[in-house]
């Protein structure tokens, strides 16, 4: 009787509003003493009085997961379903921060996407401290804007799975919302102007930085990831090219010994063509030739390499096997085990941040 | 003679004690079975110096529930998150009860 939803209440997201809270947690709230004593027969007005008495926020705590009074009041609001004006009043009131948080939480659960962003984003400017009761029963410190950020970005808070809302940039793209204006925007603009002046002096191009910042927000983030992944591959290709390039350079030197560096750079095109042609012809012939050349013109080669800024070849060769060895050693610590079951377990453990299994 | 033989036995005894202590200090891999009596039975391999919280994370990875929704019990004793399996004397092959919060 006392636990039935108000028959005049609308269904939220296609279901009884109380079903937004999971079955186990719901049962726990119904059996809670605070619910039975204080939350019986509450109306919207009397609920405000109870909300003003709140002094901490939290989900469930302890071994048997006892719900907090905050949870019970959220449940009560879901049960009686107050009007939107009342909820907005809860959020707008400046004195009682826990009433504000209660209203914000309820709106996050029941409101539409646009409403959620519109009414919760002004709360980012509220820096007051909150007492948060964690799962093990200890109180931790958090702030109103941190909590609101959690509500807007994460999909789980206070042991309740928050309903999915559209991302902000989706709503902006549709046109339902305007771009977010931060309260610190004036300060940002000043800083940007200062940075621009510095850039003109230094001559650095920080346009890339801005680009990266926006890129991080946009859906093209995956392109970024791929690019980073392939950067490794390009390095290897350069290494191969350097090796062949040198061989061909020796081959061509036969024709023209007085080649200066500029022409070398232009001649790279020709070398590439020759490389494609000459690679299949005979490796041994060019290799032996390069070996002879090493004896004869070793100084010349070394001088040329030293002048260039790219990594020198003997070092380059040493780096590659060293890197391979490090990679192998890392795998041995975790997931490179002949038994597939143990390797799989070690992989899961590594992803959770635990040490590998001791065998 | 007697004293030396007693001495020998004593030394042998302490040697065995030290060996046992070393054995106890070493970290072992154990396999624990968790059953929720509703059809979910999970076998998890873990070290015995893992905490119950770590074990819950491993179970969550295997079953798909959230780690903080899982409760591990043994007949009304709810196991706490910060205590290791070794301290709870959970041995290899032992069965634990899986409940949800």
C-alpha cells in the first residue's frame, strides 16, 4: 500500500518510475527504518522539510548495503512524482545544498536530455563542499560541481544506473542546445589573448594545440588513434628505405662522384625508381659493391651520415633488437604463458591492474 | 649422548618449522569456485594474497555484473573487501557463495 506509486503519476521511460531503481536496492529501501518512519505519507511540501534535514549524500554502505536517507528521499520523489516546477525550485534554491543535489539527482533520472543540461549546467558554478558516504561507510569530501559533473558524464552514481542521455555535442548539432558558455569564459578569453601575443613573439604555431583540443572532443578521435598506431610502421619503412637508399647511392656513385647534397635529395626520386628496379636484379652484386666502397670511401660515408640529423645507422640497428627484447621481457611478466587459460587470466588481471598469477 | 640426540631432534624440529614458515610466506595460486545457486557458477584463478575486492573484480570480469554489486559470503559471514584470501583462510578449490547487493 505504502509502496505503490501514485496512480496519477506518469510512466517514465516506459516504466513505473520506481523501477528506475533496481529491484534489490528498492527492496532494501522499503525495509529501511528511515523509509518506514519518516517517509510515510510525505507530500511535496513535507518532503522539502525532510530534504532540508539531510546532511550527506550517498548510495549504499556497509556489508549488507544499507541505503542512506538521501536514497530514501529520491525513492519518495519517484513515488509521488512532484511537478517540474517544484523540482526546478529545489535546484534553484541557493541556501540548502543538499536540497539542490536532491532536485538535480531527481531531474537527471526523470528529465529529458535538454532539461537535464539546461538546469544542471548552471550548478557547475556551485563550489560548496558535500559530504559523501562511500560504500565502506566512510565519509569523503566532494563538491557540488564535481557531483554534477559525475551525473552528466558517468552512467552510474549512488548505486543507481542513470538513464542514458544524448551527448552534448549531439544536441548542439541538432540545434536544441547552444554551445556551452562557461562562467569563466571572460578569464579564458584574456588568457587566450595573452597566449596569442606570446606566440607572435616566439613564432610558434599553437594552432595545432587548439586543433588537438577540439579533436579530442570530436568523433574523429579514432583517426588520431590510428595515426599514432601507424606512426610506428612509418618508422620501420624509413629504416628499410635508408638501407636500400644507401646501397643505391653507392651504385650511382660509380657514375657521378662529384654529386653534392642538393642533387642527392632530388636524386632520391631516381633512387627510388632504381631501387624498385635494382632490388630484384641482384642483391649480391650491389652488396659486394657497397662493401668495396665501404673500404674505399668509408670516410666519405661516415662524414655524410654524421652531418645529417636523422639517427645513425649502427645505433639504429642496435635500438631495434633492444626494443624487441624489452617487449618480450614485458610479455613474460604477464600474459605470455603456454597455458591459454592462465594467459587469459593474466590478461584480465593486467587490465584490472593486478599482479600476474604466481605459479 | 642423550643431550646431543635431543639437540639433533630439536634442530630437526626447528628446521621443519622454518621450512613451514617459508612455505606459508610463499604466494600461491588458488582456484576458487563461486556459486550463486541460481545458475551462475564461476571458477576463478587468483593469488592467495589478493584481496576480496580484487576477487570481486575478477568475478565481475567473468560474469558481467558490476564489481560493487557482488557480495561474497560464507553462511552469513559477509567477506570484507580489504582483507586477503589468505587471511580468510580460503584454500584451493573452496566454494564461496555469490550474492548480489
